[in-house]
């Protein structure tokens, strides 16, 4: 029965417990494994504590036992642990400390079991520290507080040794640092205050010394290899024995001392800095530069700036090389021309000379432009591909480097090269690639597609996209009308790419041109069927007509040519057919674009000739007469004098002399007489007689300027219509922002258009502030 239980006095009970504590100390202090507690011994010790805590007052000794539990630890630490630690230093002291802490935890575990009843009731009722925490606090207050500085120094010494290449006992360091963590009683403040702070300071000092030597002795790549190795080793060090929370702080110290402190010197090293690595194509080293300086705050902008300047420099070199090549060719052409004159070529009259020089200049300019465009655009594509690969492989497509590449390309892609803009050169390059005989036949479809994709990608850097669009549209029209396209699929493909890059409005007219051609073929088939229905409709000449929509195609000069009778009948027949099908459309005949297949009966053999409509009308005049003067031909053809000169020059002064001219020279004069050249012959049975091209470059640029004026007007009115009132500066900025996708508008041009709109009463200046405009509905 409970009431019959014998009362245990404090000293009597503690003497019994002391025997158990002595045995536990013996187990811990001797190397020979003494017998652990048997279940019976454990139950006796636990029951003794239980009984002493459950006796009625004044024999409830819970408080006294709680205090003696603490004293047992304090006694053991002061009599055994501290003396053993005081005898040792450095690494040996650390080993002893780790062993004593492990023993202490074993002692806490056993004693807390014996005294467990205190934990369950007394400690909870009185809100005291639990038994295991009391044991840890005893060790912290007596051992850790005394030895934490010595232990910290010993650990840092071992870490320094390892950093210098020596082997150390990593398990010992890990266990020793475990004590710093466990002394925090669940928090990291103790570890951070007593060890981590000193570790970081020590690390910074260590790598500051190392880096100061490396920067003097090593090249940039060698230095960065060492820095990367150190970062890797410090990361490993955390994994082996440091606490995981130290990793970020530790690596930041290494990064600051090895990278941040010397970034400028490293990147600007004369023979091995970032510029030299870019120059020498050291992609592996560049990737390391990116990897390392990405870790440093604001470490990448200087690298990106160097990259940008390097690409700009490379692009400027391409521009200079293209300029020099074009100048050399032009100079060579001038020398050849001068030599011809020195050899006895007749010297023309002043106005004829200027006319001839203009023609030669235009022709040379076109040839130069074609060659320059091919070389320059190919070089720019290669340069762009190279540095896009750098951005991808070395710089991980980082936005800073993408922007740097974009800004650098925008600089040299908007330069004037040999008198032409990049927009014009790109349009010329595409034209050469897409037309028959332009070189695309030698390339696979995949290669052509890839090249077109790259050109369209380059177009993103060109500010005058509208200029490219106009040049490209005019060249596209010639390819389509004269059947010069090498592949229709490629034509549609580049339009799709341009549409994706620049928007549907950019390619609307071009797509309309391609569609027009298909509709024109359908119309021609309808015309052929219509002719077949009534034999009387068919004339002596076969006629193919391409009907175009005026809004899609470039503006062509209308010339009222006096056609030969057979051709007049064909035109009238087609008009009758077309008016039957459409009631409200007007046909305007562009004879300058017409071509004819004419059979020429010469003395030696008949030859089939491909001629323009102007050339055909001219040579057919000689079916009725033997000779005609320049003035007679001009009057009969009803053409402007310039067109007559070009036509007669192509027939009498070029490679194929279909007509004979008196006097025999290379100039067309008002008194010249022309006759049919019966002696003309050629090895081929079919020839194409070319017409000197009309230089339309200036007209194209003028058309673009005109379109820009309309675009600026529209943007100003659109902005003002929505805002009603706006200051001049804000209006200009909004207009620039709206138009920047198509071209880079000039501020002066915008100001001029605003003034024009004020004059035309679309806008008015505010009465109180002349720098503010109001919209007039």
C-alpha cells in the first residue's frame, strides 16, 4: 500500500543516486568498456527519484533533486573535463573537446532518464529548463564559455592549413563546429557570433593576400582560373564541415576579394583582358569571365560594355573595308575610262559628255552597289552570327549582352557605305539572292532560307526600315514582272519573315503584288479562252497582258507610245475583253515595262530578238522605210527625247547593232540618221537586246521622304485627336515613339510638319502658351 512506503531521506536517496552517477562517470572515463546499466539497476535508480519526488511534504525533494542534478554535471566538468582540456593545445585540444562533448551528451542522456520524473511533472509545473537543456547549459557555461576562443582559433588554423594545400582531419573540424551550433540551443546566433564572423574576416584576409600576388603575376585567364578553383574549394569546404548557412556569406567574401576588388584591372589587362579575349576568340575564357563576374554585384555591365565596344569596332572595320573596296573599284573604273579616251575615243560635246558621264556613273554606281552589298551584307551576317553564338554559348543569352549586341549592331548597320545606306544594300543583297542567275541556284533551299532569315534578323537593327521596304518592293516588282524570281517559295518565305519582323502593314503591298501576279495569270487564261471563242478576235500578234492593281505596285511613268498597227489592234482587243468583265475599272498601259519577241530577217540568217516595247516600235518603223532621222523617229514614236535616245542607243551603239547609225560614234545626236543593219549577225539564234537602265535610286529616296511626311502628319493628328491638348516636347516624343518601328524621324522634320498642320488648321497654338498645341476638330 502507498501509505506503508518507507520515507526516503534526501541524503540517503542521493547517496544511492551518487553510486549510479559514479558508475556512469567510470563508464565515460575509462577506455575499457565497463558494463552498462542493467534493467534492474536502471529501474532502481529511476524508482528512487520517483519515490523522492512523490513523498508528501516536507519529504518531497523535487526541488533539491533538480538542483543536485545540475551540481552533478558541474562537479564532473570542474573536476574531470576542464583539467583534461587545460592540458592540451591546438588540434589535440579540439580532439579532447569533441570527445568530452560526446561523453557529456551520453551523461545527459542517462541522467535525464534517471531523473525523468522531474521532466514529466515538476519541471512542467514550475516552467523550468528541461533536464537535457540543463546538462547542455552546464557544458556551455563552464567549458564552452572558457574555450570557445581557443577552439575557434584552432579551427581557423586548420582551415588555413587546408587552404594552403595541407591535409587536415575534416571530421574533427566538422565535429568541433557542431559544438558551436549545438551551443546555440536551436538557434544559429552562437555559431555566427563566436565562429562565423571570425571565419569570414579570416577568409577575406587570406584571399586578399592571394589576390594581390595573382594580379601581378598572372594573366586575366590564369587569374580567373585560380579564382574559380578557390570558389569551388570553398563550396566543397562548406559541404565537408562548415554549416550550410555559411556558404553564401563565405563565397561572397571570396568573390569580393578576388573579383570585385580587381575587376577593372582584370578586364583591362593589355594582352589578356576581356577585349583581348574577344579579339583572340577565347570562348572558354570568356565564358569563365561571364560565370565569375555574374556572381559579383554590378559585375556584368563592364563586361557587356567591353563586348559592345568590341562588336562596334569590328562592325566599323567592315564598313571601312567596304568603303575602301568600293572606292578602289570606282577609281579603277575611272582609270579604265580615262585610258579609253586617251586611246582615241571621240570626245563628245559638253552636254553630251555630261549625259554620258551621268549614264556611266549610274551604271558604275549600280555595279558598285551590287558588289558592295554582297560583300558587306555577307560580312555583317558572318559577324552577327559569330557574336550571337558568343552571347548564346559564352554569356548564357543574358539580357545585358543581348542589349549590348543590339546597340552595337545598330551603330554600324546604320552607316552610309559607299554612298548607300545599309537598308539599300540589304535590299540589293536580297534581290541578288532571289533573282535568277544571282547565285541562289548554287545554294540549297535550306541555305537560301537560312540566309534570308539572317538578313531579316539584321533588319531589326536598321532604323530606316521603310527605306529597305521601298527598295525591296521595287526590286520585287522587277523580279515578278520580268519573271526573274529564282523560286516563288523563297519569295513568299521572306515576305512571311518580314511580316513577322516588321508587321503586316510593312508587307501589305508586297503580298498584294504576289497575289496580283496570280490573278493576272487567271485573267490571261480567261483572255485566251475568250479569243478562242471567236477566230475574228485573234490578231497577227500573240498578246500576254499582266493586269496590276495600282495601289500595290511602285508608281510607273506613263508614256503615250505610238504603237505599230498590229500592236494597236491587240491592245484594243484586250480592252474589249476587259471591259466585258469589269465595268468600273480603268486600264492604264505601262508600255515601258512591255517586252516583245521579234523575228529579225537579216542577210546572213534570221534571229529572234527579245526587245522592249519601245525598241520593238522603233525597229518596226524600218519595215516601211530604209532610213530615218532622229527627229523623224521621235515624232513617229511620240516619245520624250530622252526615251528615244536611250532606245536608239541600245539598238545602234551597244553590243547588238540592229540599226546602223551615221555618223558612227557612241553618241545619239539630233542630226543622226538610222538605217536597218542587214549585215547584223550573231552566233546565237535568240538574243536579248538590253536597254540602259534608268537610275531610280533618287526617286525611291524621294518617295520614301514623301511617305515619311504623310506618316508624321498622321502620327501628329492621331496623337492630338486623342489628347486634344499637348505640349510641343511631349507631342514630338510621342510621335517619335509611334514612328520608331518604321524609321527614325528627324526632330526638325517633325517640327516642320507640325507647323504645316497649324497652317492647314488641323492644330492651333494655345493663346496663353505658344509651346502648347490644341487639336481642331
